[in-house]
C-alpha cells in the first residue's frame, strides 16, 4: 500500500512482524528512500520492489537511501536495497556505519562491510538535496546511539523517538545525552531558520500534522529518572 502523507512524502507498507513503513521523499524527479525493514516472506511484497514500482510510476530517480537508526526492524533489508539500487548513494552517520548490526548484515553479502554506505558523515548534520529542495540528516541519539532525523519539506521523520513527555522504550542512551540531542535538533532548526510542522515516526504509526515541533521537543526533555513515581 502506498499513500501520500505530506507534500512530496509517500508512505509504503507496513512490512514485516513489526509493521514498519518505508518512506519515499521526492522532489523534481529525485527521490530518497528512508528505512529498509524486514518483510514476511510469502505474505508481504518485497519492500525494495515496491519502491522500484513507485519510482517507475512517478518517474523518479532514487538518489539517496537512508535509515533512521541501526535496529533490525529498520535496516534488515539494507543489502537487498543495495543490490537492487546499485546507482543510489547510501548515506549514514558514522554511528550507523560502525554499528555491529550493520556490519553483520553487510559481512555476509558485501566484500567490505566498511563500505556499506557510500557516504558516511561524522558531525551533527549532513545536508543533501532532492532537486533544489534541501534534505537534512541530523544525528540525534535518544532511542539509540545511531538515531538520525531526516527532515524534508517541513516534515521530520523521527525514527523510534518517543516525542513529548513519554518515557522511552529503552535506556540505551544516557538521559543527559538525550537532552543534548533534543537541544541539538532545536539549535540546528533555529540556525537554519527551518520550520518543522509535521513529525512522522519511522514505523508510520504516529503521524503528527500541524504540530508545534519546538514545543513537542521541549516536552521531550523530561528526564523520567528524576521524576518521582
Ligand atoms: Fe528502534
Ligand atoms: Fe522500530
């Protein structure tokens, strides 16, 4: 199933046991895919083939491929996408390229696991373009050390972050680092003078339209370990 969720943003899926979405961001004939999840063999369609069909239908070239973070439900078919889209530039933060899971996935199917991404960025942010429209990739560990937001046309794709005053589903990142990540996102949006008005989860099960993103991020700074039960 494919649906247009926001200007230039399609959602495909859900796929696999964790019901993950695949996102297709597009502008002026160019596209980026975000998330490469597992699928139920024999029941689901293969997600990379669905992306291929959508590209053909909308006459798009797949310029970039990204994941929100290196957890299996978001990247298990990374190597299938690599094989199917040999001309696409796969982009990831250093924390994704060096994650044990990505290396394991790559080592069985790729001669050099260190080269599974064509472009690896080190700092906070990487600016890419689809047509003349910027696409920002922002490293922001909160749910995992390899979290990155993908921000495009006023929408932030926020992976598995729990936004607002909800307690995260794990404790993989230190509370202080989580708050630094929230501050980092706010600071970059301020510096870029960029308005985010929509926030979509990686799974596609939580879609905030017309949201006050700054306020949502402010509420996300709560340290649940310090809040009395
Ligand atoms: Fe996750
Ligand atoms: Fe997930």
